[in-house]
C-alpha cells in the first residue's frame, strides 16, 4: 500500500503491488503457499502489506500464525457485507424490511469507518436471552 496525493493534497490509499495466492480445498492447504509469500524479499521490504481474505474457516488463525508479523489483515468487503446480512437475517427474524434497513445502515457505517455502533448492536443481540441458538451462533461469528 502507498499514498497517492492528488491536487487537493489529501492522501488517498493506493495499491502499489498485488499478489494473489489461492488453493482449492481447506485453508490448511494454503499454509505452505502463504509461507512462501511471507518470505519473499519484496514483502519484507515493503512499507505496508495488507492481507485480504474471504471468510473461510481457519484463515483468521492462519493470518495470526503466519502473517501477523509482516502484514495487517482484513476481510474483503463483499464477504464482510455477506456476513452483515447473515447477522441481520439471524438476529431480526429473516429477510424482513427491518433486517434490510439494519443491514443497509450497518453497511454504510462500516464502509465509512464507523463500526462501533454496528458492533454494539451485534453484541446486544447476542446478549438477548430469547435469541435462538442458531441465530446466536451466526451473530457470534459476525
């Protein structure tokens, strides 16, 4: 990642170089390839590295084990929105107007760097005793 400075003088994050690493199968199959990427010389000298991932099980653990020392991590936007929708549907009784409104609000807040209200809503929903176990599981994963 780098900074682009347009005429306005405001710094805009800009991707300098991109590499994709993927495997077909379980996240454990990604471990050797991930390690090879982590030890590449250009990665160790880069001023900033971002590890972007989908929401597959095990990738968070892989990120902590292999990439935490050299890269910051994030969930890609499309998978993050998908998780928000699953949480809204689970916590607000399915595909209701209320769930769609909450998801739109949450997506907007998250996109503009204001996730605190979203996180607070999810934590509050998990704490409600009448929430079914399957919905609680989905909300906790979110």
